[in-house]
């Protein structure tokens, strides 16, 4: 939604009236506070977050949209069958897929932890179950952490603003690995708080386990977020001189990190060979940390349909030079703040910026975590608008904004995020009324982002519908137009190619006959990616003619047009 200054001013005026009304009011929201303080509040808010994601996504069986999602889903399907990789397809050139190896076997380039997290949803036939569930866990942890570090009213506002944020819902309704790392980061932070309070080794083990599993999903992200957390942990160990208690957590974390070498061994046959950089070297030699474009040629040529991806990515890397780092950092910060400041939420962005200067305690830690992640990703070239790399920061950013809002509503210069143990009736009334005022705006955002996600998913939903309705035991040769968006794809690999209902591959004209000869029992069709028309390739009584001659009478099969 574009920024509406009148709506923002109306919201601001409403919040000012809330503050004034709270001063003259006599009611005490003690019952609300008691509910928010209960042990059941975090899981209830987690379920509400999961419900919001489900509502916005519409179902738990949505297709993957961007190439990364489709790669994660493929790897999850392979894991769900009890394998690390799938067999090499008969002619790999027909099955090339972004972020996926097709030789020596079929597997995604990404670390394995996130795909493993998706497996239960694959088993149940609901691939979206685990992203929605992880969003729910993140919602519960966000509320719990904000309540523990501040007070119930800051926690309520943090959860409300974060759960309904367009940026949160846009990426929570996807199969990207940030859903796993967000949960692991929040779990590690929560366990750290409990360890600092109790000194129990079990919580320190939980910290190590969460950080290690997050590293197995997104190494750079988790390393950057672990740095400020590690400083807190090491500082406490030095103060208490309890180094021995760290031995078991280190062993647990190390054990979980061994999944990386095992993954390397199972995919490439060498525990030292990481698929991620090898994929870049194979197809996009310049797609790696650093500046500019590596002129080395790819080891394997890209199919023509993916050449626009090469050109687009080269432009991004070519512009990223050392001299551009300050401007690039400013652009990334602006894009991150813009993702928060959608429509009336520009007020949240203003509250966030205002809270940075006075950050203390937990608020300062949130700021340092954001800085650490932003600095870490300066090693990579990426479009400034690709803010999903900083998705893990959204709970912390809304925590900062909510804390500043409560302080302003109470009109107290001394109130800080740590003043959770003695909340005055004024602060409670102001916060409760603010949440009530903001609720309609947040619900409106849920409806609005649902419409936006419908538009985002429309292409892949229609394509999946046509593929599902295609006759069983078929080969669908996908024909892309020159104007096709290279970030969207229909062609894909299968975890079990022989038993797959359909093979969805590139259309190669006369060369299609080579693939058909290896699968004579499969019926051939051409799928036009621009119209979603499915046309059967005719055949003679004895054998199939070459594909460029064989398109006979078109048979429109559930095209959706």
C-alpha cells in the first residue's frame, strides 16, 4: 500500500488521543495484564500467528514461486523419501533447474537443515505446514522474549505489529530458509535469557543447538547473529568462571555441525567439497562473496531460458565495487526500513529510528544484532530490495518500535524497555488503548497482503493446476516466450522420476525425440508458459514424428484460460 500522509496523521492523532484518554480514564486493565502474563499467552499468540499466515497464504499446499523455494521443496521431497540425492535424469539438459544439480545426481545446492525441516509437511501432503508452523513458533517466541525483556504491553504491541507486518507475511508465506533461521535465532536468544537467569547448563546446550542448526541452514546469517550473542555468553562465563559448563554445549553444537560434512560427502563424494560454491563455479562463477564480476567461464552452459538470469545477476555483481559499499549499505538500510514503513506503518519506522538513539540493555542488543547482520552481508552483492536476507531482524525492529511507543504514550522520559516489573496504571491503559486502536489497521493489512500474495502466486498456481490436470504418465515440454519473467519457472525435477505422474521439462523442438525415445510409454504434450495451453503431440501408428513436425490438432486440456 502506498504511503498515505492523511492516514498516517490520523493514526498519529488517534495515538495522541489515546494518551490523553488514558490520563483521564479510571478503568484498570488488570484482567488483560493477567491474561498476557499467563504461561498460555505465548502459545496462544503463536497459534494466532500461524492462523494469520494460513489466512494470507490461503492454503498449506501452495506452490513455490521463486527458484530458491522450488529448490528447497525438491530437496525436502528427496529427504522425505529417505535419500540424500535423486538419480541423474536421462538427459540432464532437459531438466536444468536453478539452484539444483542435475549431475552427478539431483540435489539442491543449499545446506540441508531447512529442507529437513520441511519434510513433515511433505509426508502429510501439506508442504506449507512447516513454514506456517515455524511462523507460529516465531510468534510465540517473539511475544515471550518481549515480555521477559520488557513488559506485557510492549510484548502485546510487538507481537501485533510484527505478525501483521506486510514484510513478515510476505516472507513467512514462502519456502525460503529464513523461516528456519528466524526460529533458531529467537530460540537461541530465549535460551540465553533463561541461562543468564538460572545458570542451568541445559539452557546453554539449547543455545548451542539452536545456533548450530541455524548455521546448517544459513551459515553467514547465523554466524552474524551468533556474534553478539556469543559476546554475552562469553562475558558471563568469564565473570562466573564456569568454563567447564560450556564443554557439553560445545560438543552438542559441534555434533550438529557435522551434518555439513556429511551432506558434502553424500552429494559430491568429498566431505570437504561444499555444493553451494561448486554450483556457483559450475553455472555462475561470479556469484560468490567479493566485488565485481569474476571473468572465469562457467563449467556447464546454461539453458537459453536461464540466460536472462545470468545477465541480471552479472549486472548486480558488476555494480558492486569497494567504492560503492557505503552507498550500498545506505540503500539496504533504506530498503529494510521501507519494508517496515508501508502505508500507515511509517509511524512504526519513525518509532524505530527514535528508539535507536536511546537504546539500552535488550534494545541495544537488538540494534547490535541488526548491525552485525547488515555488515556481514556486505560481503555479498544483492539488490537492495532483497530484504529477505534480514528477515530475522523484523521481530527485534518491531520490539524497538513498540517499546518507544509505550514510552511516548506514557509521556515519560525515564521509562525504558527494562521497566517491566513496575508498570503504572497510566502505561497499562495507554498501551491497551493503543493496541485496540491499531487492531483494525493491522487486520486491514492482513487482507491487503493476502491480495498481494494472490497476485504473486497467480502464475505458479495456474501452472500447477494445468500440470495436475494433465493425463498421467506424460511428458510436458514447456515452451517459454522471449518475454517470460526469468525469475519464474515451470520446469522442475522429481524426487522419483520413474514414478512421477508427469515430467515437466524444456521444449527442445526436434531434439524432444531423444527424450521420448528413452520413455516410449509416456505421452508427450507441449505446455505454453504464456497461455497455459496444453497441446498434445500427435504420433503415427508406428512411431512419433520429430516434435517440430508433430504438433497436430491442438487439444486444450484444462488450460484455465
